[in-house]
């Protein structure tokens, strides 16, 4: 399974961006998908998660500003980011937990640099 995320994105404070991440491959079933982010010198942290049934979970720092959605038919994950702040600047990673060959397997996208200028 491969996760292909959208490319580098940037905007000014208060702007909006949309990230996408498409899962491809064969013989797998996505169980859950998430977005994480990481800045230099800090651990990767959860931004938002969504289950197959559409149940969502957000980090407190993005609640009310970010929206995670997924298109199950296309195996594609989205992150709509509004009212962006400079502190949202980070590398964003998509993550998927999939069922494949009788086991759960974790997959990560390549990372997308998001830059918000002040």
C-alpha cells in the first residue's frame, strides 16, 4: 500500500489550505486514517483522525479550524485547514491503518511541508 500526499503548500495567516492523501495498492482494506504533523526538534503529533464510519477526533489546537474527511470509494483522505496560524507550520503526514493479508499494517505518506507566514 502506498500513500501519496499532495505537494508543498503555503499561505498567509488566516488563509486556508487543503491537503489530500490517496491510498493505492492491492488486497487491502483501510480501517482508519489520520493526519499527523511534526516540526524540527519535536515529536510527531496527531492532528486529526477519522474512522471508516466517519467518527472524527481532533487535537485541541486545531478544533474548529481543521476538518478531516475521507472518500472511502477513492481511498482518499483530506484535511481542510482554515484560519491558519504560523504555528501550524509543519510537515504534515498522512497515516493509514489497513487490514492486509490477515494482519493490521501501518502506512505513512511521504510528508507535506505546510508553511504559514505571519
